[in-house]
């Protein structure tokens, strides 16, 4: 299977048949997403091996970080504009630091250190 050769871990949701929109059945094989892609989505780690998917995960993480900060900023009486600006600035910083930590972990793993 191509996914195993590519180091992606094999298919997460393969299917061999499905019903088409016109009601007929298609008997072709669809490998679905790889287990690596599934894990990246579920764990929210932009390491799926698919650039567009990793970009989506990064955007989703940024939005979640901003939403968390937004909710705490509202508790402190900031104006909506200042809370939104501050929330996305902190979210951007969190994404940058998270990516740095992931790269550091990869470097340590390659060297066999922690």
C-alpha cells in the first residue's frame, strides 16, 4: 500500500464501496486518510505530512488559542477591539513557541537526547 511506503502509517478509513449521489454503488477502492493524518487532526499537531492539512491545523490552533485568551480578556474589562487584538497577538506567539518546541523535540529525537 502506498501509505505504508510513504511512512504515513496506512489508511485510517479505507472503503471499497459507497453509494453514489445518483443511488448507484461504486465498487472502487478509496484509501481514505492515513493514520498519520488522522492522528495529526485528532491531536491538533501540524505533522500530517500534507502541507494544506498542516496549515489548516495551525489555523485552527491559532483560533482556539485566541478564543481562550478572548474569554479571559473579557473577564478583565477590556474593550472588544483591544481584547481581539491582544488575543490574536498572544495566539500568534503561542503558535510560534509551539512550533519551536516541536522542532526542538525533533532535533533531540534525531540525536537520541531529551
